[in-house]
C-alpha cells in the first residue's frame, strides 16, 4: 500500500508498530443463540496494560474481515476481538430462520458475551495472560456493526417485536468508533429497509452519551435511505456529549477498502482513504482512552480545515 503527500502520514509516526499474533476460532458456548460464538483475537506480541477493542463486522461479513483496521490497531498496542455474527454469509441462515428478525439484538448479546468471556480469551491466546487493561475498552463497528457498537454506547432501538426501547448499553465500554453506520429511521427509509430492517425504523440517539468518533463517507449513498450521505453523520449530529466526526471526502460505504486487503466489494478502492481512517481512528482511540493525545491533536490541526483534500475533522 502506497501513500501520497495528501495523506497526513505523520499523525501516528511516533507510535511504534509491533508484530501481532492472531488466534481463531476461540469458541464461546452460546446454547440459547443456536450457534456457538466464534471469536478471533488479534494482539501485539509485546506490551502490557493493553486496551481492548470489541469490533462488530458489517452485514454478511465475519471474524476475518476488516484486517486493514484490526491489524493496524493491534500493531499499535490494542487487543482487538472480533466475532462472526449470525447474519454472516458463513452461517447462511435460512430465509425462514426465526433468528433473522432478531439479528440486531443477538449481535449486542454477542458483544456482551465477549466482554463476559475475557478471562477465556486471555487464557486461550498464548502469551496474552495478564496483559489486558480491562479499564480501557472501546466498541467499534462498520455499517450494521456500527449500529451494534452504538447500542453498547447508549443508542436506543425500539424493538419491532415488543415495542420497547430498552437500555442495552454496557458500562464496561467507555468509547466508540462508528464507521459508516445508520442514522435515524422514519419516512426516509426505503420500502425495502422498512420491511426487512425494522430495527432501523425507530431509534433514539439522545442517550448515546459515551464519547465516540463517527466516520462518514462523503459519497456514501446507501440504498436503505433517501437521505444520502448525510444519514451516516447523524450519529454525530443527533447524539449529545463528546463526539467527533471524520468526513472522508469522496468516500463510499467501505471508505476506500477497510473491509479487507483484497475486498472485491469495495466500490471506492483508495489506499490513501484507508490510511486516513487507520490513522485518525488510532489517534482518537489513544486520546479518548487516556493513553496519549499528541496524535489526536495533530489530526485536529491537520483536518479541521475544509481545504484538506482527504477529509475534515470536527468535534463538539
């Protein structure tokens, strides 16, 4: 992967990268789920008091996806945990499987099961024992996964089956990164989304108070809404508290190719965009989790001007 001078490559230059180890699948029993939860853990081979990122993949993906982000975060000091959620193409649920309508809710349970199972994960990965910092945990996700992560941060979703908007947040999660994820529901949802993705109809951002970075593509025209790219900025504009928004100019839904090193589904392949997302998300996570703010300060200085060719960063 090459970069040009348009990418602010100096943002994370002072953060040394280290070799990483990845172990999969680690199986967490989940009898009520109908499928045990398969998990991947990626971690740096050195370092102690390592902060944790629980990452939720987009619709149809799996625990091997998003390596350009997860490998990068791990190489720079984070333990990254990924699961294969029930909507994965690898599981290929039947069209009439009753769990299909509950995938949004089961995903949240998956993330909490990971947090509950940190002892198992830590013991299973060679050399990881005693190196986790359980006081620094962030949730991150892309697309449907961003919706999952946002629920852990306080997003409330009206359950289409019960009509209740339950608080499913988790106090163990103290920060988030929401990549190209859903905004509000309502009349601007397309008929397909209203019928097949009913958990998007009625959401409430007013309780999403945990600090988060929202990443939105400037040309992310999703087929589930008529609102255009502005829809994926709503987790920033509609939620209270400490939030930041990175707008990736000309970025489409996969933000240049974050879903994989050789992701055929990428419609806007651009290594420079991927580098931008890598660096800004790492800088933010180090800042918001109290590790070091120098890279985040540099990112703000470089990207708060609308004249930057790659993107714009704003905070509230």
